[in-house]
């Protein structure tokens, strides 16, 4: 069942301008509505505590809030503190007899139904702006209003009105230039954010809205209603007023978000026609000519179009009106073209004649790489993976990809990488088209020229060498070992990429070679419970221990399996008569049978 959400920001241009001015520190400051006289701190109470350090006259006692009932020893009351601006309030002290009590560490978080404070919807626009504000755009020889704040709308100003007429109606009107390109850029950024965090299918709808395809995604946010509350709270924190509607079709969601009677509208599938019946015809996104024709025929609501025959309706209001009506009711599909975060760089060569020799294929790849490097340089990015697609005469594509351990746009290096894997390409009867694309890339800026000089102290870049060795031996052949957060030795290491720096090695001694799995020892002679073994047999060879150190006790990870809840290991470093040094352990602590079966195992070798 498709579910489409329409997000509408009615005051996007005005609120974006307000946000920019607030970030720059140039926003006009106005007194909040109904602001009374500033409160005065109460006079200090002379309680004469005497020898006791606890004041008595003010009703304060140890452990109570010092500002609950009034000022004490010159301190303001809680009411006075709350009246101050946030930057003038005294800091809270958590220590001392006269400090505030600390908040509970597990205190419930505020609900996501609201912003938890004074939101944009609860504050007066007059308090935010000080006077009515409109945005204007030059159209021919006239300045036309494109957006107006709610205060200006209440005074009768509307988009499309000439500025001279608006100034005649409102004397203290604040006129600012509109920035439609900045508004469109903000919508594009919001659509990209939605595609990355909310749903993979998001698109800009109109001037002040977005379409979100929520089919199969709202359960990740706790349901549709909770998703809407979280989305509106997110926009309120950014300073934007928003409305949202979720329906089975994009047209119905678009109409209910802009002309509905609530900020959040959740419409069940199949009820689109009934829900839109009382909405005006402008909710169907009709052309101005169609709206003017509908007004001449006395058609005002969408319900007026339902009983009309299709042919007369298309003849009077246009075929687009019938299409919009069918799309809103779900009779005709309306696809949503999702935004794409970035467009992958790609270059193409269409050959006049098919090629199949290694020399000709190498020459075309070389030309493609040169063109691709220019494109990467213009975008300021480097390739992490380059995909070559060679389309043969029979239509069968041959794919060849090379990876880079570090972002690069070195043409010589890329050509060498493709040359190492050219044997994997099967031209067949010939190749007629070749594409070179970069599926994965990273930002790559300029590099200091000192790093390229032989006298530079900076070490040589190992990335080209690593890439060539990976192309010859395979991706799994080259790696480094790094530590992993685990006390169990066989789980304490992990593989990382060759160019990544290992971190977090333990300070205690560990063997150079660690066996993949601990191997069982036989014929072990040891004094229980805290002494290393005197002799043991490993891999059919007897060893006599001359020195040993330990034990080092390691407990099992109880959160993984129930078998490791009480499991322990006692590790010892021992040296045999021949000079060999081993790292072995005993299962169990030698006292409690639940900790292990007292078997001995070899786990590593030193040297």
C-alpha cells in the first residue's frame, strides 16, 4: 500500500531570511509581548545566624533550594532568576551546603510532541520581527510581493501585490529583497537530508514543499504519527513552520498539507476523494487559466468536479484538470522523481568500428582515463573505485573495476591498474562502446608541493604500491592487524586496511605469533592452582619447563554466551630447555569446577 507524505513550509522564504539574520547577529530585537517592568531583587534578610552556619530568619535549611522562598544573604529568588536572560543567570553549583540539587541522572527525556520550550509557533511574529515584513521581487517596472510574514498577512497584504499599494496600506512596512535561488537551494538541501535520513525517495514539490515516499519506512520511526511529530519538531528547532499530510496519493497529500484543517493529517488509503471534497480547486495544482474558467462556471470546490462528465470537463477546464483529478484520487499514477545526492562522474567512447586487440583497448582506456581525470579535477574529488564497462557487438557488457586504497586522480596510476587486469576482459567479436565511471569517490584537495620533492621529510606514499599488490594478489591478501575491544586473546585482534594506522595495542606482553585456535596439551605436570606446568607434550613432542611467569587471569565474555558466564583462563609465559618460549593457559581457576575443566592449551609463541 503506497504512503506518500507532503511537507509544506508556508513561510519558507521569510523564515529562511530570519534564520540567516539570526546567525549573522543582525536580526532586529523586539521586546516580547506583554513585557512588564523588570523585577527587582529582594533585599537580603538579616537572619543573624550567630554561631550556627545555618540562616534561620529566611526559612532556609541545609539541602533545600536556596532560592525557593526568597533571597537569602543577597541572593536572588528563583522567580528573579527565571526572569533574567539565559546568559545572565547564575551558574549552578553542585557542591556545597548552599548549592542547588542535581538533576536526576535517569530523568525522563522530554516528549517529542513539542520543542520543550518557546517554539516559533508559540511566539508572536511581532515579537520576532518588530514590524510587518515582506519580500519583493522586481518584475518588469514593478516591485511585486513574493512572500509576507503572518503579521503582514493579517493586515491584508498578499503575495502578488504591488509594493506601492502595500506601503499605502501599511506605513511601517519592512521591505526586503527576495532570494528565490537561496530558497530553492534550501529546499534541495532539505530534500537531500530527507533522502539520507528519512526515506530514500524524496523530491521537491512546488516552491515550498517536499514529497516523501514513506512506503515501508515509517515503522522505523515508531509509526506515521510519531514520524510526523518528530519531523515537525526538527523543523521547529531550525526555525521553520511546517505542515504535513500523509495519504495514498501524492496529489491528495499535497492538497491536504496546504488546505487541510490541521498541521498533521493522516489519511487512510481509499478515502482521498472524500477528504478532498470540500477543498478549493486550487488544491489540485491547476493552471491559472483553468481556475479562471472554473470561476466563470461557478465551480469552487473539488466535489463540484466529481459528477461532471469527462468530455465536457476536459473541454472547459483542460485535459490537465482531468489528469490532476485522477491522480489525486489514485486512478492515474503520479511518479515521484527522487533526488540523487551526487551524480557519478562518467565518460564514454562510442567507437566507429569494433576493437578487440589489447593495444587498441589499452589506447581507448588511456583516453577515457585522461578525460575522467579532468572531470575529477573540476569537481575536486578523487576516485576510490573506477568501473570500466565495455559493451561488445553482441550487447554483452564486460565489467572491470579497480580500487584505490586512497582517493586518487593520478592518470598514470589508474592506467597501470587497468593494465594489470586487462587480461580479465573478453572482447569476443569486438567492443563498440566503453564507459568509465566512478561509483565511489572522496573529496581530494590540493597537496603541498613539498611532499612531492625528494628532499621533503614526508615519507613516500605507499598507496600506489598497495593498489598494485592488491591487483596482483587480491584484496584479501594485504591487511594490517589492529586491536579490538575484547579480553579474550583470539578476539582481541582484527584486520584493517593496509594504510590504516593500528591503534590501541595493550601494554602487557603478548606473543608474536598467536595460534588461530588454542591447541590441547597432554601429559601436563603442574602444581595447582597458581604454578606453571613443569612438563607437557605438544604436537607429539615433550617439553621440560625451566622458567615460568604467571598467572594472568582472563574472564570470559558473559554477554556473548552462557558458557562464558563463569569461565576463566589462567595464562602463563614459560620457557623450555631448548630456549623456546610459549604462551599457554589452563581452563578454570583450580578451585571452582564451574570455571573450567582444568585442561591446558597452547595459544602462542614468543620470538
